[in-house]
C-alpha cells in the first residue's frame, strides 16, 4: 500500500503521439513507453545511447521549440508530447573504398546534394548527440575530410538531422564516407602493424605457439605467472627484459 | 538525477583518500594482485557462477547432463515457436548461397568475406542491421601489433590465463595469429583507430593483459567497427542483401542432415518465411537479456541467446556455458543508467575502485571474474558497499583521478560518451566518482565449433559470441571484438567454399524439431514454454491484466 501510494505521487503525465499516459517520473522515454504498455519492436536497439534506433522528438505545450533526444537516454518530463522516428529514408551512395580519393570531388560525386546546404543550422539543433552537424557539412563542402571525420565522430546515425534538413541532405552518410576516407587515406599508417603482419605471415611465431599449444597446464600456469608485466605508466618505448618470445 | 545529499557526504571520504592514492599511482605502487590460488578461492566463494542453484542439468539434446544457468536450460527445454507441421517447406521465400543469421559484427564480417569468395549472401537479423552487442563495445580490441614488446605468444598466454587454461588451443592460436591481420584489415577499411600523430596505434592495458595491446577508437570502438563493416556491406548491394526485423526461429536441415536454411519470423507482419541456403552461419551473439540470476545487463535488446537454442535443437553441442561473465563495472546510479557498462579503460587510465570508506580493496586489473567477485565480496561479506537510494549497493570508481593523473580535461577527452551521458543526469564524472556493481555482460561459451568455424552439422557454421571455446571459462576484455572479426571472416570464407564445393541439394525438413519435441516429452518435460525468446519481456503486468484478447507466445504478443 505504502509503495503504491508513493508510486502514485511520482507519476507524471506524458503524451505519446498525442495520447496521455501517466508514468513514473524517473523513467527514460523508452522505459516509459514500455510502462504505458508498448512492446517495442522498432525504436529500440542497444538501450544504451549508441545505436541510434530510438530517435525521438518532443514539444511542450505553449512552446514553439522542437526538442530531440534518444528515448533510451532521455528522462521523461511532465507534459511532453513525443513521438519516435524509428526510420527515415536516407540516401546512401555505393562506392568502392579502394578506388576513391579523400577529396571534395569524391564527396560531391557521391552526394551532389551536399552543395545545396543552406547553412540554416537546423541539423545541429536536431542532433541528440550535440554534434556540430552544420559545421561538418561545411567541412565537407570545403573538402576538409579530416575536419568532417573529427566533427562527426560521435554520430550515432539516428537520422534526426536528415529528417529535418530543408536541403534534403543525408548528413550521417556523408559523415561516414568522410570518416572512412580519413581512416584509410589521411591518417598515417601504423607501420608497426604492417611489419607485425609480415612477421606473422612469415611464420616467425609459429614454432613457439605450437609449443605452447602442447604444453601441460602446470607449465602454462608457471609461464603465465612469470610473464613480465608492462607497467601501467610505461611510455611507448618500453621494452621487456626477456626478448626470447618477441 | 544528481547524487543525493547522503551520497555527496560519502564522496567526501573518497576525496579525503584521493591525494595519497594519486601519489601511489604516480609512483607505480598498485594494490597487490592475487595469486592464482587466491583468485580461485575468491571465485569459488563470491562469483555468481558458484552460487547454489546457479546451474541445472540439461535433460535433453546433444549435451544432456551438462549443467548451466537455469535461465538458458528453460529455453532449451522448450518447444519451437512454430509447429513443424504448419510450415510448408516447399514454399521457399528466399534462396541464397550463404544465409547469415545475425547482423552484428561477426555476421557482417562473414558477409564481406563470403561475398569476396563468390557467394550471394542474405543476412537475416532481428532488429536493424547493426543493432547488436558489437555496436555497444567501447573499450577496445586486442592484438599484438608492437613487435618490440609484444607478440602473439604473450597474447596467447594472456587469453589462457583469463580463461582458466581451459580454452581450446587451436581456437586461441587462430585468434592471436589472425589478430594483427584483422587490425590491418580494419585500418584498410577506413576504421578510425586512435593513433599517435606518426601513425602508431595507441594501446592500453585491459584486465589480465601483460602488454598494452588494447587498441581502440576513442570510447566507441565497437560502434566504429560496426558502422564501418555495415557501410562496407551496403557498398555491395548486389551480393549482400539484408532482411531486418526477421529473426530466425528454426534451422532447416535437408534429408542428409546438412543445414539447408532457416525459418524466419517477420516481427512486424507476423509471417513466417522459409529461406533455402547452401550454407548457414549462426552469428546471433549473446544472451544478456536473459537476466541470469536477476542481474542487470549491458547487452542490447535482442541478446536473448536464440542461436544457442536453434543450433542445439539441430544437434550441435554446447560448451563453456557453465560460466557467465559479469562485468565488474556496471552503473548502479542513477537508476536510468542502470546496467550500463562503464568501460574497463577507466581503470586502465588510473581510476581506483573503492569501498564506502574510500579505501582500495582489490587491484584494478584483475581478470573480470576475479574483479567482479571481489566487488561482490566487498559489498556482502565485508559489508563496505555504498548503498544507493533505490536499495542497491555499489562501489566507487574514482574517475576524477584520471584528470589529476593525465591532466585536466582527460576524462572528457578520453571518455566523451560517458562524460556527456552522466552530465545529462547532473553528474560530472571528472569531478565526482561513479557508483558501479557487476552486471551481466558476456556469454563465455556457446555452440561448439572449430577453427574453420565448422560445427558438427555439415553446412552449418558459427562465429562470434554465440560460439564457445576460444575464451575458455572467461573472456578478457578486447578479445571479443577480435573474436567476431577473426572468426566472422573465417566463417564467411568457410561457408562460401562449402556452398561452392561441398553443397548437396536435398529435400528440406524440420524432422529434427519433431524429434526434439518427442525427446522433451519422453523426458517428461511437459511445458508451454517456447524458444527462442526473440525479445525480453519488459511489459507492464498491470497493462497485461487488461489485455483481455491478447495472446502472448513466450514473451511476444
Ligand atoms: C556494452 C558492451 C561493451 C563491450 N565492450 C567490449 C570491448 O570493449 N571489447 C570487446 O572485445 N568486446 C566487448 N564487448 C563484447 C562484444 O561487443 C560482443 O561480444 C561482440 O560484439 C559480439 O558480436 P556478435 O557479432 O557475436 O554478436 P552481436 O554483435 O550481438 O550481433 C548479433 C546479432 O544477431 C541478431 N540476432 C539475435 N538473435 C537473432 C535471431 N534469432 N535471428 C536473427 N538475428 C538475430 C542480433 O539482433 C544482433 O544484431 C562488449 C559488449 C557489450 C554489450
Ligand atoms: S539542415 Fe541541411 S541545409 Fe540546414 S545546415 Fe544542416 S545540412 Fe545545411
Ligand atoms: S549527426 Fe545526425 S544522424 Fe548523427 S547523431 Fe546527430 S542527428 Fe543523429
Ligand atoms: S536504443 Fe540505441 S540509442 Fe537508444
């Protein structure tokens, strides 16, 4: 009884697609919809703020402002009018990452509509991840692939920017093209990685590994216990004393 | 919700011990690590796997007698979602060379290599392509890439130590030798791995590593890998098709006992479809949403262990499911963030784990199971846990230390995702510590397979979290993203080659399901449980009471 009474006091009204429900005030929009009786199929993926499945827009009575959030990350507020936008059609250019270059031509060829951006900033205002969307689009228009990649890195591809863009641009797909171009062509290559791959392919570790595979558990435990641990605060140039198995 | 007044008072104790702890960290003085023997003892006494009632024997099927979590056994000892007699297997809705079940990391990696080996691919997945545990991985991906201090030899030893030396050697060998190649593959696809200005990959320690080999892409490593692989799959639309919101509910075999397709369920239109394939790859991931022993979980919405059920019914054995991985640091406050993973990298970057008095009680880099058991011990037997307003208990993770050790702004720079998240709840984690407790995280075991991803059924392959063996009894951080890339890629090649060279056309059948149903009956298991679960049940019981004309089959209406 006590608990029930307390729960009652904690309920707040929200409007899911215009219909009123009373839900506990501590819930996220996602859990509130479940509490209201929805069994989510669309609009729910990771439940942890990273997959972008749960894009939601809402408004409060008397306010002109369109607010946005990820349903799994946004706590309900009294009187919010909300709807999820679980899907919005997008443009996706098909390209061969091996054959393109990190240039403005690549971006414009893949997404010609990029040049239609009006710099209205609606996308930035629509982004639940607080990304400077317009700025990354501006970087794309200048052909600054590195900046495009950097500014868009936290994008969860929820599609809210795309849903609201008057120039009909699909920002997040331009962004991932930019990030892949950056990762492949602009970021300097990891040379130690390339040489390690070569050594593995040459079979440098083959024998020592095969020996380990045949070692009995007791000896393995001993080897494990005796392994030299790289200190937590060690710098890049740290090397172990025992180099036999390098 | 910001910290309550009571919690703010308790934080003062953490602040009081902080300067001395920072000094110790700077001097490289760590809390002593446990010996192997002490570790074993700690696990036995405090790890949930060893709790009374935590394991039940399976009464039917190829691993009959094997004792694992009752939550999984309940699903194994359940009927198919569909009556095999109700499905007309001659009505084939889709035909393909390679059918991949699950559009997460392993499934998508497999799609790419299967396509490169000449196969037409169909991915059928439960939610959207990429709504998967892979998307959620934050911390990193292990690989020995720095020859001056590390090699696959040390990686091998670490994997074994983490897995209690029970791992399948051949699988570990494949994992650690393929690791550098996989990182190079990701680099070549344009994955933005975090690097120094000259191009060396940055790397950190993870629990149980002897060398810093945890590579990462800021704090969204899995998302960066997943969205890159997905984008690449979408660049091959002629050969790789994707069916979203169409989970598999049963495997189809042919008259020779080879795997030859699957039955899919369209979650939106509620139709069942038959897919015919020359080879099938199971890549449905883990099972955190089964909430084993009532634990909260870090897993995505669709992690209900479906692949285990389907593979098992068709005749594949299960292994290493007797241990379950709890991640030591799941958020317990605020309530909205409950279960959410706080990556190990916080500890790697210097944050201490502390009890209510602000004291250390365990080394921060013990393997996950030992770390979790130590947290549980501190909160139960020792009684020095921190109580939360919702009646839970946790320990502090002292993130502000990172700003002191690495310079102001380090928390915000290195952990932008978590920083923003907690900020929204009114907590600045660069100034206030986080409250954490173990959370259900990873399915250590699964379907038995070999290093070519073959299972005991011809034409049926497995890869990723759904499979078991490579991590032994306990996976180390960063080895799972690696696992899904390594074995996903191998599964794709194996399945494509099988489709090309060994596939045999035959009549489709669901006889194995009928047999399984009979076996249930013979074992005296009369139940209306159905499996796979597909989605967890988060419905409101009061709403259910009023849904007078609604029928639920399992958790789904
Ligand atoms: C929060 C979190 C953090 C993590 N951090 C790390 C880390 O830092 N480093 C690391 O190495 N590992 C980490 N892991 C573990 C790692 O991410 C996963 O183990 C791994 O990505 C699993 O990949 P997978 O492809 O096997 O499964 P998933 O990526 O989960 O993909 C499985 C897919 O199959 C689909 N599916 C499920 N059932 C069906 C069905 N019946 N039919 C069709 N499709 C189905 C699912 O919807 C999903 O899309 C983390 C996991 C979590 C949850
Ligand atoms: S919403 Fe569209 S037009 Fe407006 S700034 Fe963003 S990209 Fe440009
Ligand atoms: S940039 Fe667009 S797609 Fe990306 S998170 Fe922001 S609103 Fe969503
Ligand atoms: S459910 Fe994935 S971001 Fe909300």
